[in-house]
């Protein structure tokens, strides 16, 4: 596969899901093929070529241009049409909504399309192969809960986590309300909120903190702030249950990260969550923005042992959502594009 050349553009400086995807995938793919990322905002360990050098690459060499944003498809088209680069254009779509006419036009100019979920594929007007995101199952893995809790300074008892940005879209308020109710009948549980509120959403977080304080539960529902991305796996390892209460999500990696650590998931039916969780075996899926459903499901889950669910969750992710699987499926598409 040494003569397979791929470019993965990242044309956004701020950290995003797309940037994180490229940072995870490209180093794994680079062990098998000639692939480089291009653009700003990527970690130093990601194989990289500057955008300037991309424009100077030899015209005749066939390369796959793997775009994940509109602007990246557009740049691929410019490189191909104006600068006469020998490119095959691949687009990965994570969106789960009707595309604009402009986006549809761009997509029709590509040579192949990948959707990150079946839901997302249904919104496309062109054929697409569904390839779910994967995660590093060697980093995200089970560990001794008590040892991890001691290391992180977390309490004993059963820990229920909700990780990610603190904002209305992420459903953090539904999590808080459900845990407040659950504590009334389960006095051994503690809710862990990991993540920060950006400036725009700080009043939302402040309201949640006030609600928790007024309920006298400031020591039972903990706002732990943001931790470095390479330390998040330790927090999953400390949990007994993870809750993904989002009202909207493009894909959503947190359930996979949790299940890989042997922690079952209670999630809403957004993003790819229904495609990631095996109902009643690795977790539960409920309607979004439904506090009654969240509370009922939480009560049911907390009333039974979760050891078997945790083991099944880990096995499910290793078998179906390992990062290497995603990398290999994409490499297969790159190879097919080279032949067309």
C-alpha cells in the first residue's frame, strides 16, 4: 500500500469533533499508508504537511483528498480544477439534518461519500457507506474503580457521570434533575459532571449549581470542571453508569468511550447513540428532552447489578468500534478510489 497517498485537511483552528477525529485516525492510518494531515490546530504527533506544500505537490501523483467540512471539499475542488492536481475527493458527513443546496452541490462533486451513522446517511442524496467512528480501546479500558477514585479524589458509593460541555444542547439540566430525584431513593449515588461551560453558557451552569445547592446536594452532585483530553479516560474508569442526555448530537463518542471502559450507558435517541448501544445489554436509549423517561430509566437501572452490562459493553466496543476498524474501513475506500 506504499503507493497509496492520502491528504486529510483540517481547515479550522479551534478544536472540534472533526479535528479530534483526524488527530485520532491519521497516526493509526499512517502505520499502513502514506497519509498526512494538512491545516492548523493539530497535535504535533499527527503526520503533517503544510498547506503551502500541498499546492506545490507534483500534479501527476494520484492522491485521495479526504474532506470532512464544506470548505475542505471546496479546497479540494480548487486544487483539482484550478491547480490540476490528480485528486479523488472523499467526503465524510456527520450531519443529521437536511443539507443546504450549496452543500448538496459540493457533495455531488465528490467521488465518494461516507456517513458516520445510518441516520446521517438518510439525509444524503447520493450513495454513502456508513462507517461509525471508533476509539482507542487500549486507552479506554476498564481499571480498578477504587484505585482510580482514590487517585482522582472521588467519593465511594455508585458514581454516575455526565461528560462534555455544560450547556442546554447537551442536556446537562436533565441529568441534574434526574440525579436529584434518584438520590431520594438511592442514598449511595453521586453525580459527576465533567466539562466546562463556555462564556455564553456560564449562566446556564450557574443556574444548575444554584439548583443543586438549594436541594442541599452540593456534595452529591459534583461539578468537576474540565480536565486535559488525555486524562478523560480515567474519569470514565471511575464510574458505575454514564449518562448521555443530549438534546442534539452529530455523532457522539462519549457512549463508546464509556462502554470501552466497562461502563454501561443511559443515552437519548440522538446522534448515533441508537446505533452504538445494544438496548438492555450495554445500556438503555430513551427519548430526548424527556425528564420523566430519564428518571424512570435511571431508577430501573440503579435497581439492578450492572456488572454484566459493563462486561457486555466493553466486549461490544472492542468487537465493533475499535479505532483500527474505522481506520481500515477508510483505507479500503481509499484503495477503491485509486482504482476508479
